[in-house]
C-alpha cells in the first residue's frame, strides 16, 4: 500500500512539473515576442536616426545607412539608395565607400 501511495504521489508531482513547464513555456513565448518586437522597433529607430544624421552630412551614418540598404537590413533592399549613400559617403571622405561603388559599377557593366 505504501509503494502505491508513493507511486501516486510521484505521478501527481509529474503532473505538477508538466503544469509548471507549460506555464514556463507560455511566459517564455510571451517574453520572446515582446523582446523581438522591442528589438525590431529599436532597429527601426536606429535606421531613422541614421537617416537624420546622414542627411546632416555625417560620414559614418551615410556609410552605415548605405550598408543597411545594400544588405536589406531593417529596410527593404534597395541598391539605388545604397549607391546614393555610398556616393555621399565617398564625397564626404569615406575611402571604403569608393571600393563598394566600384563593385556596383563593375556589376552593372558586367
């Protein structure tokens, strides 16, 4: 009789563990969704700030914004916008932007 009671208690404890596991998973999923949304909003805010600083002539912002457009990070991939911002960065003194522009020209000719 004692062993049956211990088995029943063990089964009940497993049910509790499953309940806690389900609750943990629900809270984790909710936390994950909210953090993903917050991260995405933060990334969008970063690109918005990059636009603002790039328009004011900051070379690093122009180069970073061009990379975002080139790779399609957070913004829709747009090679024309990428080339525009790489060109602005190059004219403002970014030498790395020149090599990227040369690659764009090479690909268009090829």
